């Protein structure tokens, strides 16, 4: 082959576990806990009013939920297995190293709530787990990390392969885990449906 791919950007997407019944039960428990957390978390609601208009996130108030809730601790164990699998795909040398969740927080997006373009510093793998995803709710949009360096490049064809597009969106599907390297910028467009979209975001580090 005269042309070869180098420096790929990899994104991982997989159901948390194989049993649909088990996933449905877990998501029901998580959704209930997420909504109760919103009611309890006065500081989080106040921060969200200024920084996450229309929605609720525990990012700035309660972002280590895996340390305080048995439901989130169980989720952490399942997510760690996926993170290790993704790290192997990335050829990361974690022999003799520990991998740990450092942050875990809730995002509830009612209609019109959006999450602007950002990345996750001070971690190596980040991700989202989908709890409630009403039909038509927005997915997770990723930006080509080379975008600022394209300079004089012509636009891509409408039929361009996913690997060659400047943006790619993964649909939000309840029960799915999406993982990516923490430096990869991403965003969530405004929710255009009347029902709440609930997700759990998290960061992992190693030592």
C-alpha cells in the first residue's frame, strides 16, 4: 500500500455489559439516584444555573460519586474493565501499574441544555456512560485534533470516510460506554427533545 495511516485517534464504544435485563435494572437505579442527587445538591444546582444553563451537573460539587455510593462503586468496577481494554488497544504500557477512577459526576440535560466544546485535563482516559437517552436526544460530537493545523486544506467531500471527517458524532444510547483519550475535544449539542438526557461522565488516571 503506498498510503498508510499514522497517528490515529481512537474512540471506544461498547455496551457496559451484555445482559439487557441487567443493564435496564442498573440504569433504573442510576437514574433514580441521579435525580435524587439533583434534589439534594444545592451547591451543584447553583453552579449549574451559571455554568450549565437549564441543566444540572454535579461536576463542581460532587464529582467523586464512586467513593460515596455503592451504585456508582459497582459502575466504577465495570468501567475499569473497559478502560483497561481500551488502553490495551492503544498499546499503553500499564504493566505493574494501577488504573483508577479519579472523577465521576452526573449530567442531566433537559430540553435546550447544551455542553460546549471542552477536554479533560489531568487524566489519561475519559468517558461517558449513558443512563437515559430519549429518542432524538443529542450524541457526543468529537473534533479532529488536527483541525487548527489544516490551514490551506480544501473541504472534505460529503461522502468522506469517518476517519477523514473533521467531526464525528456518536449517538447516545442507554447502556453504552464511550471512552476516549482525555485530550480529545468534544461537545454535546442542545437537547431538542422534551425529555431529560442523563449521563455519567468520568476520568481515569494511572500510577
